[in-house]
């Protein structure tokens, strides 16, 4: 890669990708619940981000741009009948068994994976990315009320699936 | 386990997942494809899980239903798909084609059209039907009625004692199904569902059971109206905006803005005025895609859908109300009739 002739303060897209690939992949995995799908999702979102890179004024907010691109792309897939059918097919239990995590974390993750994609995305943005309700609504392109509603129903489902756990809002 | 532990679980899983190296060649291919697609739009990014359609239109389980009594075969007035019941100056009128029919009985609310006449509610709580455009009001029930909705050709109503009843509108058919709610108010009914505001929240009753339609108490103070459509899809208009629910209330979308609006009977389209209130747009709640409706202009005072799925718009311009009728997709709008009193309304 040739160096630029003038000093620039803003990171290039390549810099951004090198620095943020791993954390964004982890988010993509939590959003999609699948390694291969996560890779495709992130790659596609990064490609779109690359095309738009010059118009992204706040490069520090590029993570949010990529996340929004991933959520948008997933929402398009959810709307397609093929994906709608697929969301009804619950992931097989034990899929995450290859991950080296504690059994209770794994049990909870398996139930999170079984949530409808939009609910899962809401939980991931709120409790993994630690976004506020308002920021989550912006990234999902929905209202604050919807985010609260999705969170409420997601936690309700997790409580129903794992009655021994005491998830309190 | 607390939310902290949910955070820890997500964090532990994300730390444990093996991260593959970036596929740079693949990324270049994607970039070329993205450029070829031109400028992508990222503004609308609302997704939704699959809506779960209910089979048939079974009677609401919680109302103790035993089925919809067959509509009488000898009904003497067939529903005219083009006729639209409206209220002008407090009286029922039928708009047929581009003519405003003769003055009918005094009514408070038009409940809807059925093959057996127009079902209306009067100021004194009489639930009745009007079989002829200028005909008299025939009471359907002896109860005094607070609210009523059509579910196909049956009517679901709440009487003055809070009893929610269901029955066919043909007077010879006796009510057989009823349910007493605890301080509940019937908010909407259609397509085999009922939405009831109860002490524990706004509840959707359908053949699969009872489901909460969650409204954030921090955001919502007032429910202004509830529409129910096929799917079932329920649109709840509040002082904070419109919440549209599907998937038995588990999925939904929010449309900001305190405006009037109406959910299409098919549950796929929500009609509402544009932000300035002087035109109409159709929204797909699942995608937030908005389609402007060309034609009606002026202060939008009413929105509704005909039983056959046409969009109805009332606009007031210089004191005259005009009823517009458009296709289900908002196309082909035409002004049907002008009301110089400016009082014409759809319900």
C-alpha cells in the first residue's frame, strides 16, 4: 500500500478495517448467531461503508455506521420469505458447544440465538454494545417505544425459557 | 441472573468466537458490487420477524365463542361495494358514486357496512342497522352500547355494564357469546380478534390466547384509537405516536407523530396525513417505506378504508369537506363528493 504524500489526520478505510474488523465481527456474530453468516454480513456492510467512506464525516462513528448497515441488511433478509421461514427453524441446541464458555453463559446464549432476529439485535445493541434506548432506536431505525417493547418481550421469552434465571429489568 | 449476567454472557460468547482474518479479495469484490448498485439508502432500516398468520378467522377464544352463526340467506339488502356510509351534520348519509344519498337517521358513529345494512351507534347508545339509504334505524340489541366494532358480518360490542358481547347483526340471531372483563374496555375488534384495555395492560385476544400489546408507560399517556387488521395486525394510536403490532404482539414498529391514521383491513398498510396535515401517505409498518398519495389536498380530517380495501380520505378546504376515494395502493384518487357543511366524517 503506497503512503499518502500529505499527512492526513483522518484514518483511511483500510486503517479503520484493520483496527475494527475483530470487534465488528464479534458484533456480527451476536447479531446473526452464525459464524459464516457473520462473515458475510460484516463483509457486505464494510463494502458499503467503504463506498460511503468519504461521506462519513465522523470517522469515530464509523462503527455505528457499519452496525446500522448490518442491521439494515439483516432486516432485508428477515423480510424475505426464505428468511422468514428460516427464523422459525430454531437453531439446534448445542450449536455453541464449540465455544469455550461457561455452561450458564452458553445456555443463555442458546436462548438468545433462538429469539427472533430483531429482538436479538435489540438485546445485542442494548446489552452488548451498551447503547442507550434512544441510540438503539436510531440504529434499528425504529422508535424508542418499539425498542422498549422488543426488550420487554425478549426478556420475557428468556425468563420463560430459563425459569431458573432471574432476569430483572 | 441479572442483566449484568446477560451482558457477561454476550461478552463471554463474543470473546470466545474465533475471528477469521478479513477476506480482502472478497471485500474488493463486494465493494465493486456496492459501487455498481449506486448509492445505497441507509435511512430506513427497520426489520421484522415473520408475521404469524392465524388460520381462518376463529372467534376470539377468550370471548367463549362457539362460532359465527351463518348469515341469513334471505338478506334483503346486499352490500354495495361502492357505497360508503358517512355522517354529515350528525346524520347517516350514503355516498354512492358521486352522489350523497338522502338524509338518514341521526347517528353518533358509523360502525361499518355489512350485507344486512349499515351498522351504527346513536348518542343514546342504541346499536342498530339501517337497511335502506333513507330507512329507519332497527335496533340490533336491547342493551345500551358504549362501543362496537365489526368482525366480518358480526358485531362485537361492549354494553353499558362492561359486558362484551358478540353476535351476528341479523336481529333474529340471539347473542350467544359474551365475556365479562374486569374493568376492561373494548378498544377494537376485527378478523377474529379483540383488543381490550385491561388493568394489566392492553391485551390482544385471539384464537391462540391472550397477548400483551406492550406500551411504554413512560411514553404513552393516552390511547387515542386502536385499529385491527388481518394477520392479525393491530395499530395503537397514542399521544406518543402509533405502535403497530404483529406476531401476536411480540413484534412491532413505532411510527412517531401524534396524527390521525387508519390501518388497512389487510394489515399491511397504515394511512396517515403527512407532517403538515395537508396530504396523505401510506406506510408499510414493517419497512417504514412511505408512499405519497397523489390527489387529496387540503386539511386531512378523516382517513379510512372501505370494506373492499379502497382508501378513503376526507379533506376540508375553504369550509367544504370532500370525500376522496383511492385504490388500495393510494393510486387513482378521485374526489367523490363535496359536502358544503364541512361536517362530513367517515365514522
